[in-house]
């Protein structure tokens, strides 16, 4: 499986990865994220996150004794202010945790945005941990750009992904991380205290999945793009404002055009109002 991961990275992104020393198999991407934070963050260190973010990031940082510094993705285009990113970086900053395509907004960071992150990571000698589990769920002719492909970033980036989203096997919990050998070795030290091995038989199946032809991956994106459009059109027809979704399988809708301003209260009222659980 480590060889299949390395082959996948070469095939899709032109990355040369040593399967023996630079790839680690984990119990899903979630374990890879937790092990990475536990290995690379010391108590008091700061981790920069883009908000909103997958809640697992916050718990992993807390377990490591780290502190979160957040940069907000701004409506309606879900862009970020580079000045906000610069101000979030301080003397205790250890790493930037970047998720693209992004959960839960559906944003796909473009080359210019990734360039800003890379420039600041290099300037401040920071590590970057990237969660790229939605890498094959990109729409409208867009493309996913791994941070490790940018100049000067392969040597400071740990790339995390899994088979859960690309192949619909979330329950199998087969993930991986790759990066510089010393960084992967450090993550392994933490990982082996979380689980020893996961999904042995499923790992063989994932080798086959990663080797599927290009038609599978393009059809996956095309199919989900159509479903995104169907759902978005329906929500707009119901009166919601729908923000752009360039990737993932998330659609973000704003309830304010309907006269509501409390998302939690709105969701709690839906079973009574229309028989829908949110």
C-alpha cells in the first residue's frame, strides 16, 4: 500500500515519494492528523487553522497542549485576508494545518492562495500539515494542487489523505501520510501508541482502488458535481442563499434570506416545521 500511495502521488501530481521511508499507513486520515499534531506540536506551541474547520483539528491540538490561531474564510467567496494569516503567525507558531478541498465549506484553495501560505511558511520556518482527503472531489474543471508541489514546500509538508472519500469506504479507515523521512518517522512514533495496525485486509483492496484508471476518478467528480447542482438549485428555490462549492461533498446554505439568524435554532425547528432532521 505504501508503494501504491507513492505511485498515486507520482501519477496525479508528479511527486517523487520514497515508499519505504516517506509513507505511513494510518487508521484513516483522522489518526494521521492526530498523530501528526501529537508528534510535531509541543505544549504551548501554536497551530494556525482556517476557520471554519473540521472539529477533529481542535481536539488534536488540545491533546498536544497546543493553542489554536484561526484565520477566517470570508463570505461570500470564502477567501482569506493574507494580512490575517500574517498576523496569526507568532514566535510560538509551529505549523499551519491546511485542509483543501475544504471541509465544511467546499472551498478549493487556488495556486495564489497556496503561494501565500507557502511564502509565509518558508519565511517563518514553519511546518505545514495538509488534509487532502477530498483531493479527487473537485468540480467545474478545477484542480487540486497539493502544497508539497510548490517550490520549497516538499521538505516541510506532511500530506495526509485516505480512501474514505475517493472510494466511499469511510468505514474501512485506511489513511496515509507522506513527507520528509524525518517528519514521517516522528509521526510514526506517535501513531504506534494510538494503533499498531488497521484494516490489514482492506489495505490490499486499497492498492487496487488507488490503481483504478482515470475514468473512475473523472466519473466520480462528474457524478458528484451533478448532485451538487441539484441540491444547490433546490436550496435556492426554497429561498436559501447557497455559497459556491468547488469541491468536497458539502454545500453551505445561508438561512438569513428566510428571516432567521440562528442556525442551531433553525435546525432544531425543522422536524416540527417540515419533518426534516438537520
